[in-house]
């Protein structure tokens, strides 16, 4: 009986040890909870919610505390991972060399990084660029990872501020949507000098400056990716990877012809069996509206005057904060009559990109207006998108003040008649991601270069 009890205890002990050994920690805090004797050092974690079998080698720091933090060690070393805001400035800013004046001090410094503080977001890894725990700085200021700038010269090509990102030897690469932008620069025409991102997206570098000028990753955020992580193409697929996901913004990879091109999408109704994709409009509802104007003149040959009974059959003002979208190869179709994230005043909801009135039959007097503003999104109007007048009288009436910005982010117009309406040709509106080339996308897809 004693021998049997001993075997039972041993079996229970082995089960307990086996259970612990088989558990895969997703964070340094979880690693610490599994083994309280753990100290600061390199550990293998499984941090990706969407790909639980994909591991990442992570340095766990401050394990003695109640909140250890994750860092990515940079095998290429600090001399290959630096951020420099250059101090010298020319007395004559129109040159590239010459006598110097009092140096630029407000952000100047050189910071070199040996490890990066990171945090995990689904299949992506965000670099906490302003964490300097494992960095050394010279000069008066610490500089964030991936930042460069100067006040050296206002001549294009003369920038002295430099940065370099080198992920060689790590398991991660720069996410496909990561790119650098110039901000806070003078003159406005200055661009980044010698911008380079290696084909494997392991290494990036550039020179940036002006009078003054700075560059950093777009939105001041730097995301990395593990090549083996699963990439959800839709909100339904995102939900299938983790049933706990709620309505929120997620990064999807929805383009079958360009599987590495990502898009930030709002997933709605995730609690249901059929979540839907929406594009959030950072420019806001006051810049994304569709108006069918209600007032109508008693004398339709004028632009002003006494009014008669208002036009009610389609009149209304609808403002949109998000757009329902669906994916078609390299194109994104806007579901113009989805009002889930829209507010309407007046008797009728108005489709996105639609305008009209029954105000006057005189050319140029239209009061119906629309505006499309994709600023802050990753998408632009497809090159074949244009607006047409339909259901109008007289037939001679045309769209008033039609405007589409050069970058195809913004479009607006006035439309009307007795009555008159305008909308995108074919009543469909397609958007494109500039990095999506549409190759091998099959019939019906426009191949474009933006």
C-alpha cells in the first residue's frame, strides 16, 4: 500500500512538472510567474495571439520587480542602430559647407541602441521608440529610435542628421506599412535624403534635416513583424484566430495579389458570426458629407429669391465617420449606402459621395454638395473614379466646382438642377492602396502606378 501511494505521488508530481514545462509564456511577467527564480536574461516567448506556435527570443528586464519588461536585443550592435540630431548649423543656410554659427541645441544628440523596448499587438511588435534603457547618448539630448534631424542647411541634399535601423540577427523585420516622413521642416519642399530600406526589410537608413527639419516613422510609430505570423485577411478571419477579439481597429492583409500589404481596418459586430470591415475616416464627419438640398426657388431661372414648397423626396444631410468596405483583389469598394457609422439630419439618408437639389435650373446655382476626405487613411480614390450628373433637368446642367486633389485623397463638388443629382460613375466608388500593384489580379482589375 505504501509503495502504491509513492507511485501515485510520483505520477502527480510528473504531471505537475509536465504541465508547467509544456506551458508557453507569452510575456516576461508570465515567464516570471512560472519560475520565480528567473532573472534578467534572454527567454523564448510565444507572444503572438494570432500565431501561438511562433516563438520570439526576448530579453526580459527588471524580473525582480512586479512588472518585468520585454526588450529586443540587436545583434548588429549600437554602432548600427543610432539616431542623430546634428548640432552644427551654417551661417549661410543656402550652402552645404561654410562657416558655422551658434549650434542648434534644442533636440541635438546622438543615441545608440543595443536593445529596443517592445510590446506586442496581435501579430505585430511595436517598438517603444523613446525608451532609452539600453542606449547610450552623447550631447545634450536623448534621441528616439528611428529619428534624425538638423538645422544645418536649408538646401536640398545637405542634411546631416542621420538614423539607422538594423534588425539583422533578430527574427523580426520592419512591418510592410512602415515608412519615414519629413515633418517640422523648412523650407517645405525639403525631402528625406538617401532613404533606403533593404529588400528583406531588416535595415533602414536616411539623412534628414533643414532649417530645421526632422524625420521619423509615419505617425511616430515603428512596427515590426515576424515572417511566420499568420496574417488575417478579413475581420472574420481575425475573429477565428482569437474568439475574444472585440470591435476595434485591427491590421489586416486583405489583398490576395499583395499579401504583405497591410491595411488598418475597424472590425464591427465581432460578437456575431459575420463581422464587417469599416474604414475609419480620421478627417472626421465634417469633412465627409453628402447633401441633397431641400430648398427650391419659386422662380427656377434665378439663383436667389422666394422659395416654394421644399424638395422632400430625397433631401437630407448625412455625415460619415467610418465607411463600410469590401475587398476585391487590389481594390477596396465603398458600400456607399451603409449608414452604420453615419448621422443624418433631414428626412432621408444620403449615400456617400452623392449630392443634389431641386433648387434652380440655372447653371452654377447648385446647392447640393458632397465631400470625400480620405486624409489620414492608407487609401486613395482609384484612378478611374469620377463623378457624373444624372436625373437632371435641364440636360445642359453640369457639375459645379468639381475638384479631386492631386493625391486623390479629397474630392468635392456642388450638384443640382430641377432636379439634378451627381454620384460616382456607375454608382460605385473604389479605393486603392498605393503599395498594392494589382499584378496577376485577374480581369476587371485596373493596374495602376500611383
